[in-house]
C-alpha cells in the first residue's frame, strides 16, 4: 500500500520573510545598542542578518538626511540667514558622509597589508564603516540645533573611535597587523567626512 503521508517541511527564511526581518532587528536600534553597549552591540550585529544595503537605507542615510536638515536651525540664530547658503551647507554635510562611506573602503584597501586587504570587501567591514559614520553624523545634530553645545560635542568623535575599536575584533583581522589596521580604520573613518566637508566649503 502506497504511503500518502506528506513530509512536513519546516518553514525557511524564504517562506517566512517577516520572521527573518524581525530576527535581523532595526538598523537604527542596532546603532543605539552599539553606542551604549559597545562589544555586545557589535556581537549582536555580527550575528544578525542585516546587510550593508539594509543598514544604509534604514540607518545611515536617514541620519545623514536629519543632520543635513538640522543645518536649517541657523534660521533661529542668525539674523542674516541666507537660504541658498544654508542649502549648500546642508548638501555638503550629506555628500561628505555619503562619499566617505566609499572613500574609507578604498583608502583602507590601499593602506591595509596584503594579508588583510580582503577584509575590506566583507559585508561586516562595510557595516563597521556605516555605523561609525552614522554615529559621527548623529553627534553633529546637537551642535547644529544648539550651537552653544558645540564646544562639548567636539569631543564626541572620541566615542566613535572607541566603538570602532570594540567592533574590529569581530572583523577577524590577522593578528600580525590587527593594530595597524585598527588605527587605519579609526583615523580614516573619523577624518574623511570632515576632510571632504572642508573641501566642499572651499570649492563651493
């Protein structure tokens, strides 16, 4: 007699996209967890299913847009507020961080030792760069909204450097060049957006 019992196939990620999305977590909330918990946040990110495209759309780009919009707070503080100048400055903020995401990858690939170059093409490396840049853009917002806070917020990139050092361990760099690569990522990621922003101010 033929067995008509059907095999029960457990649901997969493809058959249950909502569950897969839930397990990935929110890119914005992941940034907050990284900023607050450091190593624990990076560990959770490493185990998540978030992709660079997801974090760019759900975290980096929205924060860059918000930081750019906050430039218009000058309307409340400057008696000689000029809309066209503010539009240019807002654009320079967004484009500086946007271009930095790609520039950091290129520079790190160039400066890394040969045995570590392949790490710059991994999704996790791109996530580290994205979340580091997102934190820098986030730290710009208070000084844009309340200029009197600018002397205090100038030290906030130190926290970005700190969280980068906590996330590098999960990149699994060769031990022989780990410190060199870590310094390269920290310096490049923090300096690049400000360098491009300065160039934009000079050229525009």
